[in-house]
């Protein structure tokens, strides 16, 4: 294979299968294949302008008509577009022939009802910019170098105050480690604790993957109306347990107070640790706030949180409030450097929290998400389904009649609706009754698109005979 690169007004690197001469047979087909592959692979995204046929032909050592004919054929196939005087550009990066497209969800969904996703159109941009400007202006020069591997002190201090006030967490700046979201936090703790980790029979599969990626394994424990069945831990040889005690993901209940006490007692007696994933704990609607499990014993419970559901997952900003004995091992597991989270974002978020913007944003979005939840529940009322997990969070579980989940998911995919089937959240080794259902995120769509998304979901349920 020979690499050719054109020089001209626009550079384009193509991989041709062989060295071609101006009159070589198959030259046009070779150019077409190389251009098509560059578009299909995404290396040439939609809108990319291509070199003039004369320029590309000269750099490839081919006749101009060879390249011009290749462009024309790819225009006819729907890969490229061309207009006199405007040039030729990439139109598609997926096979244009719709007859060969697989059935299933669109790459970019028409309706985003993914659980655990906030309405990012409501990201407080102007306040964030204000905080960024103020934080950078006030930051010492050393803040722009690699510094404390636990994260910036400004953020750790702001978080210690906020978490104590809003979530009842008992911690200090010295015990907090900044990380790139809860998933990374789970992975780091898995590396430190080693061995198998107990997890809820229904839970986010991404965390099970994180534990596996860290070289560990997972053992499921049951879940019922009172939350995780923590008594099952007594018979398990595990190093810790990962729970969502404030709001179970995806079933929606808080962990019963007696079980909160029981799991902490288990950790004390056995020397094990509890991982308290505060899954969308900021958003509650019809109940009193459920505080962090960590408050019962900061020496045995690791608290995990992030801004992924409150602000945006793109910030890649999370935190661990750890027992003091785990701080140094977790930092070491992370590589001994604070490079996982952008320092500017750390400084900005510290200012954002300290000046009250975070509290105001949470309260504003809490009201908006509650109205959406109510509208979704009302829209689903006529159907043969139940809604579960209504008191808090960004999503609810829609339970379905037995044997209907696959059909509903298939139809949702064809309608361009992004959501999650309950089956993917069930631990493959769980000895618990299988349920059919879908987890619907009502926070993800922007305000103007919410009604259309709910309407599309209702049409799917109707078409599925529910």
C-alpha cells in the first residue's frame, strides 16, 4: 500500500492500493475506493471540502479526468456533493444506500430520553463564564502547573462545605480526591480494594465494566422494595459493596433506614468498605431529602459524586470523599498526578459553588424536572404499564407486561428514541426474577423538544399493543 498526500490549497491524505500511472487500468476505481473509505471511516467528516480535481490529480500523478470521474461517481452515490463554483465536499459518512442500513436506534437520536442525562441546553453559560474569568484572575501561577494530586485545594474546600450542608457528608478538604466522574472513582477504588466487589442485582452496567477494567469482579446481591438486600453480604467474600442508597438506579427507592445501619455495621465488623454512589441525590420531589450514607461512618464509607447529572457530563468532574486511610492509595492508583480533570474547570467550579450559583441551578432545575416528571406520568397513565421511582431523580422506570421489552425497544429504535431497556441493567449472575421494562430519562430533552419526545414514546407503546 502506498500513501499519497496532495499539497495544494487543501491537503488530503489517501491510501491507494498500489502505485498508479496516468493511464493505469483501474485507477479511477482505486481513487473511488480510497475516498469512500476515508468518508466511511469518519476521517473526512460531513462538510469537508475536497481539493480541486486538477490539484489532487497532479499530486497523485494521475490524469485530471480520472479524479474528476471519481468525484462524479461518489456524488452520484450520495457520498459527496458538488456545485459549480463552490467545489466538492463530503456529504455522508455512512453508506447512503438505505437498503443496507441495519435496523435499530439512529446514531443521533431524534428523541433523547436517555436516563441520567441532564438538559444541557440549560447549562448556566453566563455564570460559568463569569466564574471562569474570576477564578483565572485570582489563581496563583502555580495553579497552572501540576500541583496537589488530590485536586485543587480551592475546589476540595468548597466541596467539603457544600457536601456537608447539602448532603450531610462528614469530610474535609484533606479527604477529598477530585476525579473524572463517578465511573473513574469506582475504577480507582476497585484497584485499591482489589478482589470481588458486591453490587446491586440491578444497576448501571458501566460501573460493573469499570470494576472489571480494574481487574476485579462483581457479585450481585438482591434488591426488593426496601432497596439492596444487604443481609446477603454476610455470606459473601467481597472487599466492599457499591450501593445507590439515596435513590436506587434504576428501581428508584431509597435504601431503608434499617438496611443503611446494617450495611455500615457489616463494614465495621468485617473491615470492608461501602461505596456510596449518590446517584442524582440532588433531585428529589415528593419526599424529604435522604442524606448520604457516608455520614453514618466516614471511616468505612466512600462517598462518590459528580456534576454529570446536575450540570454536564462533558465537564468530566467528580469527587471522592474517602476514609483517610484510602486517600494516598487512591492517589497512587490514579498515577500520583492530578491530570484527570482540567484545572481551569476545577477552579471555575470552586467559584461556582462558593458564590451560590450551584445551589440556585439545582433548585431551578429541580422544579423544571418535577414538572416534566408529572407530564410524563400523566401521558403514560392510559397504557398497560406502571411507573416506578417517581420521588426523585432524572428518570423513571416504566414496567412492562412480561415478554414485551424487546418489542418496545425495537420500535423505539425505529422511531429514533434513545432510552434503555431494563434487561441491560440486570447483573448477568443475579438470582432474581427478571422484569420487563424501560428506563426513561425525562431530563435529557431541551424544553422545546420534551412534548414531542413523550408523544413519540406513547406512539411506540400504542404500536406495541400496550
